[in-house]
């Protein structure tokens, strides 16, 4: 803190001995060191609080940045989902007049395709949906297994 050498400390000691006197000098040194320690402790507490506040500010700034990033990612995912849903609905909707079919013929052909691709499985039966074989685990009640067509 201060650049005080040995010579300066001797001068301060001699002046204190002359001003205070030899009887009260030890008590004065103890009192001065108590006040000096209190001041140091106060500065250290203030320093620690400032560092903690700076750390808290950094953490809050980081949390805010993370929240903003999550909001951006969520909105971009929402847009991608909407675009995928739109593409899916466009590809599922029948094309009127395509291939020389009328609207009724196209609709009935679409219904035939859907009815053959998906078949409801009841809990008591071992029937499997016709069409493509299912990959991965399937949810069946009471441990009933479904056989895959070969």
C-alpha cells in the first residue's frame, strides 16, 4: 500500500515515543492496530461485495444472452415446423384434374390408399397394419406383441 522502509518506521516510532510517552505507547499501538484492522476489514468487505456484484452482473448478462438465444432458436424451429406442416398439407391435398381424374375419383382413390396403409389394431387381435413394416418399439396393451409381415 505505502512504500515505507525501515528508516521511516524508526522515525515514526521515535516520534510516537516522544509524543505519547513510554507508559502509554503499548496501549496506543494496540488501539492503532485495532483501528487499522477494522479499516482493512471494511475495505476487504467492500472489495468482496463489488466483486460479487460484478460476478452477478456477468451471470445475469450470460443468462439474458442464453434466454435470447433460446427464443431465437425456438422461433426458428417454430417456423421450420410450420413450413414442414404446410409442405405436408400441400402434398397430402388432392390435385384436382391431375391425370384426367375428377374430384370424386381422386378423393375415392385417396381414401382407398389411406384405408389400405393404416389398419387399426385392437388389443385382442394380433393383426398388424398393412403396408410398410413398423420399425422400433410399438405400444401394445398388456404385453401383446405384433408380428411383422415378411
